[in-house]
C-alpha cells in the first residue's frame, strides 16, 4: 500500500472580513519545500497529494516532491468557483504538468478536482461553511442526488480536458456522498474519514468498492462501486485534535469550540483508519494533512489548533511532528 500524505500549498475557504476569513496559506520557498519533502521521504512517505488553488505553487511543490523521490499527485481545488472555471484551469494545469510526467514517468498523477459538490459553487450557494451546511441538510433529506445530477457530466468534461495535454493517470477525489461514475478515470480516489456513522462499516465499505462495478449512470448515492481493474486509493483520511473529533470526521472543524484539546485522539483515529484501509486492501492512503496553518473560519493567528487536522507543526523553521505523525511514521514502517 502506498504511504501518502496531503500537502497544502494555500487555500482560501472563505474570502470574507477578519471575523469570517479562512485562508490556510503559508508561503513556501524552494528551501522549505526541499526541507518538507525530504523530511517526508525520510519518515517513510512514498507519495504526496499536493492541493491548492493556484497552479504555480502546485507545480513547485510537485517538483520538490519528485526531486525527493516521492510520487506527486497534483490536486487543484476550486473553492467557491463555478464548475465551468475548472475546465480551463484543468486544461492549463495539465499542459504544465505534462513535462513532469515525461521527466518522472509513473510518478505523477493529475487529480481534476476535489469534492466538487462541496468545493464548487455550482450546486450550492454561499461561502464554504454555508455550502457545507446546505449539503449536509440535503444528504440527510435524500435530496442530494437530484440536486447534483449534473455532477458526472462535469467530471467527464474535466477528465477530457486533462487528457488533451497530459498522458499520465487522471483521477478525481470523491467524498462518500457523490455517486461518481469512474469510467473516465484511471484511479478510484476516495476521501473517507472515520466518524460516528462509519465506525462500524469503514473497512466493509472499502471492500465493497473493490468487489463491485460502478454503473455508468448511478441512480442513487450507493457510493463506492469500483471499476474492475482500477486501483483504489483513499486520498483523504484523518482527524482533528480535540476530544470527540473522531466522531465527527471531516466536519470536525465546525464543532470544536466547547471541546478540550486532545492530540492523542487524533493519533488513535489516524492509526485506526490506516489499519482499516490496509485491511480492506486499498492500493494507497493519503493522510490529511501535513500542516494546517489556519483551522477554522475567523482563525486569525493559528494559535488554537484544536480544529487542525495537521500532522506536524512548523515553528521557527523547525518541523515538529504531532503525536499522530509519530504514530503514522511507525505504521509506514510496517510490512
């Protein structure tokens, strides 16, 4: 199983006033990128999923990962943008990523998008948090498939745009609620977090994904049927750093304010998810996330890290592994 981790090159989740703004950007330099990628290689990582909203930081971080001997999975995100803007962006990024694939064959993957029904403003309006709330409501009411019935046509167009210039593997990072048709893609890529609902069926869901064939036009969100012969990677798993975060999965950043800090829960949840992913026979797993400089809407200074999914902290130019990263490093050593 590929040992992976995600790496943030800067995202603006909410572009609002100071009390609402949420931007994770921490400037990266060639020196810090070299430091971080070599640190990950020494720790046992084999691949890095590099996500961000601008092409140049994505490409620079990918070059640093490849030079360090790692796989680079380029993962653009389109937070708050309509899906049509993603088409031109993906085609341009694919053209710039093509030389990397030629120089490092077998080590570059292009992800056309991430969780489009949440990231993009194509299906839900408002800022990132408002879209997340509206999406959660529709999932509970069963209205999500009808609301997002145009998702698969958009994904097909994005895959076609990527392939005009890029000859390497192409994939898409999908959440559990999207009934994705994997026909246009080379790899099935799933973002799958432990939470209160998935605790007892996490590995089973992944095993079913390996055994079943996705229908071309899925009629219900029975997410996870896998195209025969396609690799299956979990492209996000992780946990925040407060008590109860392991029950909340990817939504923990919305519910941390009354909870005490508990890094040990993050470490335990990361280990549990990694072992379940391996037990299910997945081909790779990317822990979320290397560092998370800003953790929630209105986070101005990054001092309160309870909502952080970050696996390391960086202070004074030094990389300080969190307990969860130390646990992950030991897991990566297992055969």
